[in-house]
């Protein structure tokens, strides 16, 4: 019996079994699979005839940690053509999870959620590569009280109410590199430790492009609240509505 069928029948494999590469047919609900994930598992989300393929949103799981040596990976069979789309009436994020460190997402599109495309809490060492967050109701990515995230070669586009990406809480060690933030209602990227009783520190934002953010004339480009000892270098900022516009040339900053 395959891991996929086992998960769909609410069955968990024995603790300590060998990690799997698990093909996931197009359209399969993801929640039961992710709730059965073990360190080292790789879920390959399939496409049909090389065309964009949707997986249902409104999915949530918790307490499924990977490890540094054996992260849990969710990967598109074809980068940019697997979409975790929308949400249900009771779960307004396309995908959410907490208390699950060491997860990796590669080549996934998070689109059309009522609130957030990917919402993560209490989950350190999140890695996101070559993903697209677009046309979500509030923001593309939101992380709460999660440190040491790595986001590379991603796009954060057209968040309707707030930010492209939002890193909140007294956290440390986030890295954004070669990402694009454009046409978001407020900040392209926001770091905010307000209300957490501490500071947000040790981040790096490098070689990113920030274009036409702050569509509602609030925030814009990069918004920092309670951030210290972080590096912003090699970024391009242009045509942002409330600040960080083309009249403010990008520069290296350590603050």
C-alpha cells in the first residue's frame, strides 16, 4: 500500500520507517498527506500535460517537524505550474501550519486565498525557493514567531490588503535573496516585532526588486518595526507609493 493511499485512509506509517518520495496526483487534498509527513519525506505535486494544475486550498496541519539532516520537502513537478489555490469557508489561508520546523517548498504557486497564501507559526528553518505568491486577499506569506527562514528567487505580487511578505514577532535570521515584490497594497516586505516584547534581528535582504508597492499609500517597499542588526544590500526600489521610491536610490544599510 502506498504512502499516499495510507494517508488518505487516515493511516500513519510506523515511526522510524524509511522516508519516502511521494508522488501526489493533481487535485489531491494535501492535508492528510502533510499530517502524516515524516523527516526526510519529499512530496512531488504533479501536473497534467505540463499545464498549470490546481490543488485545493484551505489546508492546515501542525506538529510535523523535519530535521536539519532530513527536512520535509514539498516540490512542484514543474516549477510554477502547481497552484495551491484559494481556501474554504472555514479556513481562509491556502496553506497554514505551525510547530513544524524544517519544511521546504519549491516551485509552488500560492494564489487566490481569502487571507494568506502561506501562513506559518512557530516553525523555524522554513525554506522557500522559486515560489510565487500572487493575488491573495491579505498577504502572500505570513510567518509568526518563526526564525531562520530562507526565501530565494520568489515573487510576491498583488496582495490586495496588506503585504507581499510579513515576518512578525521577536525573531531572527531571515534571509530574502533575489526576490521580487510588486503591486502589493502595503509593504512589499514587512518585519515587525511590535507587541512581542523584543526585537527582530539578524536579517538580510539582498538583490531583491521592490516595485509599485504601497498601492493604498501606506507602508511601501520595505517596512521595519523593531528591527536591529540587519543588512539590506543590492536591492532595487522604484515607483513605490508611500516610500522607498525611485527618488531614494538603494543603498547598503546596517541598522
